[in-house]
């Protein structure tokens, strides 16, 4: 990902070399000044001024070159961060639905934001300080080799000392960083759920319980952070002590050799070698201090690797692209078992069904009967474990599902809207739509009237999940979104179950327009939603136990569909005998069982 930024990085390196030159030149100028002061008869006073002038130039240029270096490096790093975030987002869209069912949104969000930021900080730190450390070691060795070659082996002793410290600190610091990241991800998951649940929490007056749960997660992050800080602080202290002692040893050894006349060292040589010892040891200590940053970056890389290297992908390459969908479906002896499912019972067992183009099919069954699994197969989220599933005579395994899904629309019980304008939510992913087509979709969805009442109409910004709209208004926006796509296949998943009577009437009217001429699958628990179905599939424990029209199923008193109906009637009768009078009068209660069933859940 850094390959396109080689030019910027090259320019940044040049600026960095010039910007860092004072750190390597000042010890030489200091040694020259000491030589001038210690032997004034040999060195004229103008030498002092020349050294001062060079020092001023080298120090002054730092102001400009550091800014240019930082700017060019920052552009390169930020571009790579953007590429990395987009790569993760792209991979998340390619990963299978089963992956997303087991993944936590808060943890994935932390990967995209925090982990990418950590990697950028690590690369920035390693580039600047790592390059500085390497250049300083090489320049120090070169200068000392020219002035006092005998000290080169002594300077090299710092390398095994740094390696030993690195080995001692790396494992413990890595474990502490891993623990801190896991605790932070868990907190992110909890916070996301807490924010989603605030209305429910407030309604039930359980704020203190939620705060107690949040405090437990925050305390775990605090404990993991304290452990990380202890490891980091202890490592920094150990590195500083070791290398400060090494620097002091170098200075004392140089002075002793000069004092005893063992080596012909001038005062300038003593200052030069002592200064470079100090620079070298500070660099190595700083390099070890980068261990925490590097370990954090590597941990973030491993975190992103959990997404980027995941093989649970939807693969569309080389498959048949559908230019047109008629909407004919055929299930033949289909079995499906969820991966990793603990029980041996398949979620769908020996399921066979033929659906003709334009046909309306109702799907009913108790909780856990297999309705969601069947919808997952229809959308291509799941692949049959055994059996054959065909679309328009083509096995769905061989179809590029993106070309198929572009001709599907889904209207579910929980309408998903994002933080954007009304227009953006309706046109989600659709381009080249005229204003007339948009307005027609709004009218057919019974949404034009309430959209016109919004402050900015179509350009009104909706809050997160469309919180400023009522349930019925959100559903009508979802229907307008479906209409604008002009789909050939329609899936209605409890589309009216959570609405009041007035909203349901408007939504049902819009749905009737939407279903015209389209193959439609209706998952519903209300008879009112199933009346337009030409046949109804009744599921029980993953098996198709009944199939027929609404009239046929109601005429079978011992059938599963009738049993579900009888259960509804029993619940309604119990409700009517035990509940207080309706606030608007007794005439408001539905008296006919057919009306009751139309208004209640099976």
C-alpha cells in the first residue's frame, strides 16, 4: 500500500536527512570549539566564528526542513491509512453473511478506526525514529573510526545490550498490548449495544444496571491499560539506566585513557567521543522505547488480519451474470445445516417447492421453524448443504449473486435507514433516476405527503436509523426504495407486523402496488398480510408440513395452519376476558374471529 507513495517518501527522507544533520554535526563542532579553547596558539579566533556560523546554519535550517519532512510524510501515511480503511470496508462487504452474524459491530468499527490509526502512528514513528537511529549509528561509527578507530569495538558493544533488552521486554509487552486491545474491543461492543438500548433502558428505568455493566467493562480496560503502562514504564526505565551507564562508562574510559596517556587523545577527542557515546546510547534507548509503539502496531496488524485474511468470502468471479430475472424458483430436496451448529437437526430438511414467475407465496411457521433460513437461501446468503436450488432453471451456485440481488427488493419489519437525506435513503445504490421516477415511487409508496411536510422535503437529513420518523413512515420509505429499484423478486419479511391500524392500511396499500407482476415471498403472522398469497408454505421444525391456498389451509381443521390459528383465537379470547374495557369503548374490540386473526399474530 505504500508503493504509490514512494516519491513522497523519498522527498520526505531527503528533508529528514537535512533536518536531522544538527544532531550529528554539533558534537563535531563542539569538539572543534574545545580544541580552539584548549590550544589558542594553534587555532586562530576566526575558527571559533566559522564553527559558530556553521552551527547557526545547521540549527536554523531545521525549522523549514522539519516542516517539509513532516508534511510529506503525513501525506503518505494518511493516504495509506485511507487505503487500508477502504480495504477493510471492501473486505467486510465481501465476507459472507454468516461471518457478520458472528462478528460484533463494535469490534469491527474499532478495527477500522483505532487499529488503522495505530498502524499509521507506528509507521510514522518507525520511519522517523528508526531512520534516525540507523543513520546515527552509522555516522557515529564512521566519525569515531576516522578520529579514534580503537573505540569502534567498544561502541559496538551497545548492540548486544539493546538486543538483550529487546528480547526481555518484547514478550511481556506484547501480551499486555493484546490484553488491552481485547478489553477495548469488548468495551466498544458494549457501548454500541448500550447506545442502541437507551430508549428501552430509559423506559424500564434500569439506567443504574446499565451503568454498572458499563463500569465493569471500563474497569477491565483500566486494569489492562495499567498493566500495559507498567510494562512500558519499566521497559523505558531499564533501557534508560542501561544506556546511561554505558554512556557514562564511555566518557570515563575516554578521559582515563587520555589522562594516563595510553592513547594520544586531545580534549576535543574526549568531548567528541563522549558526545557520540551519549548520542548513541540515547538513540538506542529511544529505539527500545519505540518497542511499545511497534508492538501496538503489530497487534493492530494482527487485528486487521482477522478481517483481511478471512477466507469466508462470497466469490462471484467466473460465475454467470444474470441480465434478466423472470422470478421462477425451484427447490428440490434441499437440506441446510448452519456451519458449526451444535445440534444434528438441519435448519431446513428435504424442502421442495416450485414458484412460478409473478407468483405470491406466503411463508408461515412458529419461531425456529426455518423461515429466516429459507429467506437466507432465497437471497443467496446460504448455500444448500444438500439438494438443488434453481433460479430460472439455473443452479444458484453458478450465478453471480450481485447481478441477481440487483433485481431483488426486501422490505422487512425493521426498516434500516442510514444517517443521510431522505433522497439518499430512497436512492440507496441507484443512479440515473429522474426526478419524475423518484416522485412516482414516493406516490406509489404513499410517502409523498409526509415527505412534503418535512423541513427540507427530500433533502431533509434523517438521524441515525431514521429516528425522527414514525414506524409507518420508515416502512413507506423502504417501499419507495424498493419501487425505485423496479425489482423482479420481492421479499416481504413481517413488513406490517409492528404497525398500528392506520399505518398498516397505508403500508398495505403501497405493498399491493409493489407486488403487482412480481414474484413475491411474504413472511407474515397476520392473515391480512397473507390474503394476496396464491399459496402458503407452512414450516415446522425445518420441514414443509403444509402447502396450499389460504382457503385450503383454513379448511383443514387438523392441519398445522389451523392449529396456529386456534392458538391465536385462544390467546385473543383469554385477552378479551381478562383485559379492562377498551378506552374508546367496547365496540372498538374486533368481534369476528376472522377480524381478530387479521389483526393479531398467529
